[in-house]
């Protein structure tokens, strides 16, 4: 079936799904606050994300093969519905006063499993709804909505959590889900990609075809592995950030929300810049430069900064160029990968690119609680206290310095591997 020639269906899908994502993000943020306030341990809050990503990573390679076989719209609707039911389960447990951390781990794992199937279906659906000439612009739109959600999520979630508790946040989440679900089911028609290979193959063989394609396209494979290394550092960042800011004298929940909102604002500005700037001559180089700027600035400012102003400056430098990375990667993948192979390849990409995220969340929480915080507690009056501060949070600051070094090393290694690749639309045409 042919692709759409207009952006209207995609814009309707994008806007309502972004609204639903805002609601889901608010619930996730509120659950993190709830769990951290309950026990004060970085690892236990990091386990929320570990449980979300673990099934996603383990099952993605097979989910793509299923996604290529199944109807994309029905797959998205089914996964959304099951995810909403899990949110209802959290609400019921909260209303009865029985909600515990282990409930959240199980529910997050279930949501991760649903996202495993939904994401490749959604990626292919977007490809079918977007005219090729609008790939970069729509990628900028996705970054725009993601960044706007990044600004609004901590603000709305913190406000609702403070005045109405976890229950009010979940109620808003379910309302946004209903809007997105009805819109997709009634108003949006998603064409299925044309099959270039009519022969039916086994699920295992179909999953392997995605890996074979990546192996025969080393530029795409290197980019995915590059992002895998970056995701390891980034997951540690997200795991450690609450432990850095909440206990500090100049920190707290409000400051954590401010820093997160600044990340979203910086990404918002970057998204606008992506939409109005011309396409680069070398998209691979743009991806590398964007990540190098992020990795070489924010982590060090978080490590050595002692005030919200410095932390927010770091957030701006760390996030403003990321939409350029996302937009250019999006154009390369959607252009290089055949439509009827995208589910399988995107799923293999998800496994390879995102398997480091649960590892990073675990390492960040474990290293903060068991290594760096105890280590810094015994360094009173030393140079390390001058660099990273004193008391709880100083160990997290030291870990951020390590993450800064690790991020620069990853960029340097893959900069060498990718230096011979120059990708542009001119090359494809």
C-alpha cells in the first residue's frame, strides 16, 4: 500500500501520542519521587527503569519480526491498552494503601514488554505516514514534543504530586491515554508497507534477517553501537541525578524538577533549530559532533558545580544539540532500511542500542550507594571535598566526573571508526 502524500494523519498521530506520553512521563516521574522519598536509595529507584528496559532489550529482536507480520495500528492499540491497564493497577494499589516497590518493578517490566512490540510498529507506522521529504522536519517535531514534555513533566508531576498525591497524577495519565487511544482507533488510517518478499519464514529466521542486514551495512551498525555506548553513560546519568541534587544543600525536589525542565527547554530550542536549519552535508559527522558536545560538558558541570545555576548551564550544553543527533540518525535509518524490513532492523537496533540502558541504571545506582557515597564520607577535609563537596551527594558528584571522562572516551573511539563515512541525501540520490 502506498505511503501518505500529506502530513495531516501523521500530525494527528504525533500530537495525541505526545499528549499520552506526557501523561505516562508524569506517572513515571511521580513514582520515582514516591519511591526515593520512601527509601532514599538510588539503586531502588533505578530499578524502575531497569525493569522497564530489561524485557524491552531481551525481546526486541523477536518483536520486530512480529511487528513486520502484524497490523501496525492494531498492534499499537493493543499495547497501549495493556499499558493503561497496568497503570490502573497502580492506581488501585495506591487507593487501597497497598502499593509497594516490588509492585512497581513487576508493572514496569510488563510495560517494557508492551513497548517492545509497540515501538517497532510505531516506527514503521511513522515511516508510512511521513512523506520522505519531511523526514528531518518530522524528526524535529518529535524532538520538539519530547523536549516540551521534558519541560512540562517535572513541573506538572511535582505540582500534582504535592497537592493531590500519586492518585491525581495517574488520573491525568489515564485521561491522556483515552484521548490518544480514541484518536488512533477512529481517525487515523495507517497503510501497511508493501512486502518485497512474499515467502513466509520462521520467527527466528525473520529476527536473524535484521541482524544480517545490519552486518552488511557497517555504517548503520557503527552508529548503533556508538549510541549503545552513549546510552550506558546516559543511563548512569539518569540513575545518579536524583542522588546528586535532592540531598544537596542547594538542591531538593524542586531543584531536581528545575534541572529536568531545563534539559527539556534546551532540547526544545534544539528541536526548533533542527526544523529551520538546512540539512547538513555529512549527517554522520553531525551525529558525532552533537554527542561530543553533550558528553564533554554537562557531566563535568554537574560534578564540580555546587549551585542550581551551574547545574542548569550544564543541562543546556548537554541537551541542546541532541535533537540534531536524533534528526540525522532518523533520516539515515528511514532512508537506508527498506520499508518491509524496518520492523526487524529497528528491533535489532533496539536490542543493540538499548541493552546498555538497564546496565547503566544498575551501575549508576549501585556505584552511588555502595562505592562513591561511602568513599566520599571518609574523605573529610581532603582535596576531593573541595572538588565534589561534602555530605550526601558528594559521592554522586564524583561519579559524574567519571561519567564525563567515559563519555569523551566513547566519542573519541567511535569518532575514529566513523571518520571514513560521509552520508547525505546527495549520496543517496
